[in-house]
């Protein structure tokens, strides 16, 4: 695990709309979609980005506590990067309130609609990369495939519109921080989206390829479509999933050694924000990888003070909770420790029993050396490589969160 610097990216998730066209008694962002609210799914996508981001949820004033609880439940250890603020009387006013709480180091800002709940994390990553490459505003968009006509108020066709000049834009829309703040500071009228506001201020905006999954859930049919897509996705997870993980830690003579979940008195400890247990971290990496949930650094990081000095069981239980929430259970795990010390053989069975009891699955623990080659051979630290097999099935009984 590596230290996480202050985020350079912020994502404002607009979740303050009423969603009257959806025909639901709840505000749109709080409407359930296959067991989770639209807000939870949008937040999960953003926290799945490769780069850590400040996430600012703009919610109805009377639902701030609910929004905070829902978003925090999907943030994991990145909850320290989460802010929740009340929305304004328009979308533009809501975004402006989100901009007011940007953290000092943020240089790139994305504005995203909670209603686009199935937006892939990769699209957010692509927008960030394009903003940095161009130094300008960037919006994802899809080609318009239907023939478009201009009509009058009575429905009479006036003329055709060349669809070659059209793009159906989506969110997240990304901008350099200074550009977006300047556009909001000089705005004199309401615009339909943030790109229009930035354009009206005289700044350039370009389009990159969007994603069909980033469609906006506006009507009851859109919600049904999203449910069908999630159902189809669940059916495609019917095969076992395999993941691999790798972790490396240097020795630290001021620390005690924790490895494979066990305490090793008298051995040199490992450096790290937590207890430095390379074997457990590699296992978590493998499990998260198999479930398609990112990696240890992205999921845990160092933003959560509760992780300072935390032992392996904390990471394993939270990883297991996330894997189960994604619809998987652990089939089996294998981890190999690479280094000269400690001698693992005398406690192999103990480590396997400890790890297996937490994961509810067989765990194989082994060790090897590199014949004096490399940093492990020189006795500078330890490495661990893990493989994990996940199978689709709900775990029997509750899976406890690390906060339990």
C-alpha cells in the first residue's frame, strides 16, 4: 500500500433534483435501482476511478443525512474525500454550491448527474485525461443515429437537421478548475449544462466518445431499461472469476512484524501506513481484482485514520464485504511470500487456518526465496503474490463491515 496524496480531481455529483418525470414519490437520486439507489451507484462509479477524487454530493437540504450515509457506504476508506452539501433552486445553483467546497489541491473538476447511475468509471477516467491533455473543457458524447427534424409548435416539419453536426452529450463533463470557476463567476443566465456555461464564457469545449451506459434515467422506461441491463450483467457473472495481487513492503526495524495475519515476535517489521502485512494486502488485491472492484490502494488508501496501524483482519473483512456485495463468494485463495525471513513453514497451518476462517474458504500459504537476488534476496523487504478464485453466489449469513 502506498501513501495517497491530496486529490487533484473533484467530481461534483448533482443529486438534488426532484425527478418528477420519473413518476416516483422519492427524489430521483434516492429511487432504488436493483437494490441500490441511483446515488449509490453513481458514487460507486466515481470512487472506482483510477485516481483518487474528492467527491461532492449535492443533495436536497432535507435529505443531507441520508445522502451522506448512502454515499459513505460506497466510499469505503475514501470517505475522507467525501463532502455532502445542499442543493440550490436550479441545477446551476447546485453545481455552484459544490464548487464552493473544492479542496485546495484540486485542479480538474468533473460535474456528473446522479441520474446517469450506470456510467462506467472508465468514462470518468477518460474525461480527466482529456481535460489534462487539452487544457480545456471536455464532454463525452454519442453520435446521433436517428434522423432529426426541426418542427414548429404544431408538429409540422420545417426542415431536416444534419446529424453529422450533432452529438448527444453526457456527463461527467470535465473542466480545468479555473476555467469552470470563471464561467460560473461571470454567468448572467441559466444554461442547460456546464459545457454551455463554459462556452458562453468564451472557453473551448471538445467532445470525446461517450458510453451508452451513461444514459440519463429520466422516465420510468429509463429506470426499467437500467434494471434490465443490470439483470443481464448479473447473468454474465455466472462463470468463476480469477484475480491476482502483488504487494511489497520494506523492512522497518522500529515495527513489529505482522504477516499472513499473524504476529511474529522477534522478527523485523515491515513499513506501511497499516501493519505492513504484504501477504494480506496481496490477497485483498487479488480478491478485488477478481470482482472487478479496483485494487488495495484505490479502495483503502491512507485517507481513513482508522487504517493507521490496522491489522490484516480489518482489510480482509472489508474486502470480503465488498466482494459479497458484488455478488461473489470466495472459492479459494493462494498466497506466496517471497523473502529470506521469517521462516514460514512452522506457522503455515496456523496462517492458513486464520485466513481461511475469515474468508470462509480454503487458503494456501507458501514461501520462497530469490537465491540472494533482488531486494528480497538482499534482505531489504518482503513481497507477496496472491491468486483468488471467486464464484457467483450469495454468502450464507451476514457479511460484517469493518465498522461493525
